[in-house]
C-alpha cells in the first residue's frame, strides 16, 4: 500500500522588524543604446524598541529594489537610546543640504514631526518628540540620512559606569 510522504510544515517566522517604504523613484541611465530604466527604493525598518535602520538600493523592477533596500537597511541598524519614551537630549544634524533638529518632549505630547522624521521615530519606538526640518531640501533620502545621523549622536549618561570608574581610580 502506498503512503504519502509527510513533509515537515515550515512555519513562517514572525518578522522582528516592521518595514516602511519611504521613497520609490524611477532613475534612468542614458547610454548609446538608449535609456536604461531602474527603480530606487528607500526603506526604513525598525522594531519599535530602539532599533532602526535605513537602506537604499536600485533594481530592475520595484520588487527587486524593495527587497534589496530591506536587506541593506537590516545591515545599517542603529541602537537609539530611549529615555521615558523620548530622546535624552536635543540634537541637530546635517547631511548634504538637509538639516534636522530633534527635541525631547514630555510624556503625552506625541510625535510632533512630519514626513520622514515621523516614520523613522515611529519605527524606532520614540513616542514623544518634536522635530523641525531646517533644510532647504525636500529630498526624502537626505532628510532620512540626516535624521539617522541625529539619532546616532544621542548619548545617555551611564551613572553606574561613572561611579564605578571613580571608585577604581581612588
């Protein structure tokens, strides 16, 4: 009697990161043979618990560009120090012509940010923040990179480390 082979059922893993398509543009390269069309995708991923990353990639079609950009974003993840659902201090950064100012806010104020900064802060898990784009550009990629630089600049005082280092010296 023939018995069908039991195949193991693969469970799809739960995604540890949420992703968001920030920008999708058509880019062309003009050669002697004509125009070559590709797509550039800018993806933001985050776990809403202090980790966030931005990735940029190009592909022949939209799906390929998005997939590549997601892989690049996973490689560029940074840790964001979150203190009482906000950032520890005010920070300003610049990338090209894009300038971003991030300010901490008291609890209950919410995300007072627009566009790219709002998406990145939401995926990072920052619930209360105020931001201002001081730039003269509306380029989403440059604004996203300036925001990531600002989040990298954030430092949190580690009081335990400060007290232990003074004890060892004396």
